[in-house]
C-alpha cells in the first residue's frame, strides 16, 4: 500500500466554518489571558521551573496564534487541549509537592 507524502495527492483536510462574531468579540479577553500567561511563564523560568515554563511558552504561542487567526475554532480547540494538559501536569506537580512536605 502506498501512503501519499508531500502535496497530499488531491487529498484535503477538514473544512472548518469561519469565526463567529461572538468568538471575535472575545479576543480582548484572551489577549489579557495571554499577558497573564506571559507573567506566569517569566515567573516559572525565574524559579528555574524549566519544564512548566516551557509548557507556558507553548500555551502563550498557541494563544497568540489563536488571537491572530481571529479566534478560529481550530486554534481555540488546540488552545483548550494544551491548557488541559498543562492543568493536569500542574495538578501532578502540586500533589508531589504536598506529598513531599513533612508536617512538623
């Protein structure tokens, strides 16, 4: 069996509808959220938490792409998936920190 590589051989990806006016109206809130992620990212790198700082950098980049592509549903979905992954890693990190601390 031959797998097409390269131009796609006439195959097209899924078509998504254009952004809605409601989605475009939410862009200023996501700009504020991206600024908050930038502050969190700088803080994580400053505390030498490299892995979580890198995850925040990825989240920030996808958030900027989402806003620049006018809140397209594909970018919003990717942003949600990255935030969900980041949340799971942060919860694991917090659980490890709580377990390692010894009560006095």
